[in-house]
C-alpha cells in the first residue's frame, strides 16, 4: 500500500521540473550499477541481467498496485485537516451513464451529500447536459481519461498526453471547470504517467477502499467492503458506468448508495467533493 498524500505540489506549479521520487532515482542507480558490473566485473553479466530483470519486475508491480506511491505522488486518503472536519470523499467512476447517474444525483441531493465523478471524456461528449447537471448540483467532475483504454498502463508519454490532455480539454469545455485530479483506468499505470500529470497540473488520486461493484452484484458484499473501518479522510470508490447488476437487474450502486449515505449520517461523517476535501 502506498503512503497517502494530499494534493501534490506539482499540481500547484506544473511548470517546475518533475521531481523524480526516491524509488525511481534508486531504480536508475540500480541500472547503472548493474550495467557497470556486467561490463567491468568478469563473470558478473548473468547477475547484472538478473538484477535489471528484478528491478523491472518491482516497477511493474508498483504500476499494478493502484495505491502504491513508488512511481510518484498518489492520494489515497484526504489530508489530516479533513479528519477534524469529519469529511470523506465518495468517488464515482466511468460515467456519466444516463440510466444511473441522474438517480445517483437524486440520492445524493436528498441527503445533502456531495460526490466526485471521475468521468470518461468521450461519454461526457455524448451526454454534455448530464455532465453539466452534475456540476450544477454541487458535485465535481474529474479526469478519468478520454476513452478509458484497456491498454492505458502500457502507453508511453505521448499516449498519456493524448488521452489525458484531450480529456482535460473536453471536460473543461463542457463543464466550465478544469479538473485538478486524475484517476487511471483500474488504477493501473507506469513510470511515464506522473511526469505527464505534473505537466498538466493534475494530482493522481486512488482510494482508501473500493466495493468492487463492477463485478459484485450483491449490495451487502459491496457495502461491507466500503464500510469496514469507515472513518473520516476515507476516499471510497464506486461506479455509475460499468456497474454490476443485482439479482433483480438493478445497477448495484443504486442499492448500495442509500446504505452508505445512511452509514455516513449515523457516524457523523460528511461526503464532500475532492477539491473541497483536499483543502489543507
């Protein structure tokens, strides 16, 4: 699990050079040392190759771990100040979805709670009025790429720029608000992502816990995952797009969200948008 962090300084000043995290600096040094040993030390070449393979395996593992901070800053919880404010963040991915999102908005409004929608920009283009409704009702739309490509974590810098910058432009034009947070599809990434986010003034946000509601149709199981040790500062992950269905064929989010909102009320917690919750 990665160490949680508040909004990175890169988001506030994207013109600064990207500060390579210690793990990546160590990786570069490891490569140099291994190559040097392989060239200069007799018989060391197999060991050097093995060391480089191991290093790449560790980097790949970090990219496949959504909450890891080895590849750069990664917000997994709200800052300490949110604890005193009794705040949590409900984040809802992969929309907007015309069948589900309007009903989600009604559930949130009825209980006076706010959420952050990590939207796929091409879906926003198809449903611009729904995206504008999300913002008009006090919620936040943030960047979840242009297409939600399944091979996103294999892209290089140019591919990341194309996907993320295009989404930034679409979301800004449609909603009038420029996103400050980014979430990778499935949370998967590689070392080239953070420098691109830095350039675009975006902070990577993952989650504290998730309900796995894209594959679990049992509301009780999804709710149990979300509510286990629930506390202020948590970032919770749900989906309005690609939502699993209950046995009755209903998007599971619509069954889980009322339960979650009632739990927040009982615990004296308030759901806020990420831009609000990330304030120090």
